C-alpha cells in the first residue's frame, strides 16, 4: 500500500509554531515517500470552533509551502473532510461496538466517576472509570440517565487489554500496567469523542502513517484497541517532540504562542520559518533559509531530534 499521511487541525484558533512544526514533519514524511497527503478538519468540539479559523489555518499552511491532495477545500474520494459532517460514520461504528459487546451505555457523570473510582490513575484529566454501568441492563442505564435529564454516554469496553506498540521514533512502547480503560466513545450530547472519530476517519481515509505530537502518545493504545475491536488495520505512528515555551510549558492559548499569521504580518518570509522549524528538528542547518519543497529530498523521519525544543517567540 502506498503511503498516505495527514494533518488534522482543530479550528479553535490560529496555528502556532508547534502546530506548524508537526504539519511540516507530517508533510515531509509523506512527500519523501512519494505518498499522498490529506487535510482533515477536526471540528467536533463546536463550542470551541472559531468561524474564521479553518480558512486562516489552511491559508497559513499554504503560505508555509505545504500542499495536500485531499481536503475540505479540494474534496477527494474519502470525503467529507470535516468531522462535523461525518456523524453517521461514527454512529455506525458505535452501533457495531455495542452489538459486539465492545461498548456499553453509561449513566455516570464525571463527578460520579471521580467519587466511585478506586484507582488514582488518571487519563485525559479524568479518574479511571470503575465499571459502574459495564454489566448493567442498557434499558435501566438509559432510564437512569433520562431521570437526570440527559442521554447516556457510550463507553468502550476496554477489558484491561494490554496494548504494546512500536513508535516510528520512540521504538517499543510498553502497555500501561492497568491496560485499556472504559473510555468515552460518544458524549451525552451525541458528539463522538476524539478517540473514536480519529480511528474511524483514519481507517476510512486509508491513512497509513500518522505523524503527530507526542502529547498524543498516551492515546495511541486506546486507538489501537479500537482498530482491533472494529476489525480495522491501524496505521503506523510517529510521535514527534513538542515545541515548548522558554519556561518548559507546552504551547497553548494560555502561553500566548506567536501565531503563523502574526509572523506573516511582520513580514517574515516563509523560508525563514521553515528553516527555523527544520533546524529545531535537527535535520537541516539551523536558520538556513529553505522552502518546504527543498527539504523533501533525503528527508528521513528517523533523523529528527528526539528531544522537545524551545522557541522564544511570544505572542504578546
């Protein structure tokens, strides 16, 4: 199978240097292998979506020198390329998991889970689910949720499955001691959770390689477990180091990282930004101006620096 890579931003704000670095590495990985590259917009969190963000992000990526073969602006054989338009596919996957016993309804709120959890282990900021509704009658669970004025969530039946995998950069990654938990697949408002949506979409779009930030490393065992439960083939994964602030924090809104749009407004050429990103990854001379296309020949993901990097640029 030919290589198919992707970048999947969430339109909740402007792209910063960390986003740009991951996008560049994912693009170079696909292009160096002679493969296809697709763009998918992960806009399921409607409350955080900003109306103009998608257009700005795509424009910034084009300015950086990246292109894509399929995406929301180009179409393609595996569209639509916005997650908000793919709800039926997520619901169908959940129906399959419910029918096979690999998912179940749950009436517990986050507060319920926090109170009942016997283990202090947390993932995604939540206490590990203690299994309250796992063996309960679905009708009784739905009735209990309705009495609380909401629909039940759907959880994956993790069964403590232990998932080891090999990361393209980090090498072997051992399973968590407690195995896969009963994580949420669909929230009470009917929205598919990230873990489910990304698996359904990457499989449907025939993505073969996922290059993304290593803040998502802990999500990978869950996703591999979902691939297996749905009878799908998982792509290979490469988790690249993050870009940090000078204080060692991950770039995020609270750290006010400089946006690509701001660099453009200052008149900084894209070749200079690409040079900084490539130099930070250790596969090109630091700050030697280059276009993204210049870097394709000879690019190897295995050659990038494994440590997180710091950019001193500030958004304010």
